[in-house]
C-alpha cells in the first residue's frame, strides 16, 4: 500500500460525503486506502459511511468507537491499522484537491523526504479566501530546520492536514488523547523532530473549509484554549536545546497574542476567564 488517508468522523453528516468523494476521486497511480473512524457519532454519519463502504469496499476501511473519545483517539485507532508507506489526514468537513496525493507522493519519492507539505486553500461558508502557500517554491529542510520553522508558525503551521508523512515502522508517535485542541501541533512537532528531510512545496494540496459549527468557533465556550496553551507548554518541556529556545518563546508569544486577538469573538465572562488564565 502506498498511501493511507485517515478520516476521523464525528457528527459530520452535512459534510462527510464531500470529503469522501474528494478522497475517492484522487488521480493517484499507486495503491490507496481510506481509513474512516466514526468516533461515536450521534447523527447519520455512520450510515453515510457504511453506504460508501458497501460501494467502495476495496478502497475503504471503516471502524467505529462506541462512544465519542475525541479526534486524537480516532486518529490513533486508524494509525494502528494503516498499511501505507505514507499517510495523511483528511478532516470530515474538508476537501482534497484531485491531484493532492499524487503531487505529495511524487515529491516524497523524488526528494526522499519524510514529510511533504504544500499550500492550503481556505474556504469559509463556501466563499473562497486567499490561498496560503507555505513557500513560493519547493525547498528542503532537515528536521531541526523544519522544527524551527514550525515553531515560528508563519510559513509552516502545526496542522496535520495538508501534510504527507512517512510511515516509519520503528517510530511510534501518536496523538495525545488528553488534548482536545492543538493536539495536531504537538504531533507535528514530534514528527518534524524525528525527520531527516522535510519538503515544503507551493503545490495546492488541501482545501480547509471553515463554517459556523467549526471547532475554532467553540474554543472559548468549551475551554479548548486551555488545551491549546498546554500543547505549547508541552513543546517547551520536550525540546529544551538552546537552538530551539528562541523559536519556542516566539511560538509562546504568538500563541498568547493570537488568543487575545480572538477574544473579540468571546462573550464578556469568557474573556475574563481567558485573561485570568493567560496571566
């Protein structure tokens, strides 16, 4: 198997067909498997996925958690079963461009890179926003350079989507089930730190679809920002080398700055709680 696409699903009946269609319609010459983990959905997401499984049984693997355990647990379940030489992630409300997997796979093979990432197109409520290119041309970084770029959190962000990872059998990096938010940042830091070569490309590889029900809009009422800050703190505890200290503090300051800027979306009592936590 060349590539595994991991799709965690939780109450995504409105969007899951679009996501699965984009995965199934990939113009990829190699062997592709799509692993769906239904994380205890209470809507019809499971039924929709089973309909796809019946039709595309040779390409899909479908698993269910009896109760909701969180996106980290869903991704970990899929990673335990994946057979691909490389793997990537697709959120149930997002889309893969038709050539995304082929472009990332070709770059991984050509450049002998452990991680490949490309540019992200952002859409809000079906309105296309400006496309965000990680770099204006393809560059190659070693693990330490990639980790520093990731901590700068400007041209390279800590989202797992839009990235193709080498499946190293001796490398057991998983998502922290204790984190409900920014768990992908901590995972990416671990993957980058254990990579010899990282390829950053300007090729479009992911369409990130924001909507009013997105987790981003609920980070205050559900206290997700606490896990966001904790994820950043854990990075500082794990990577204490002198060359990482300045980039890490830069990441910490940018996190606080972004959190405070986003308080304009929070209610007054929520804002007071966040400010107290930041202090």
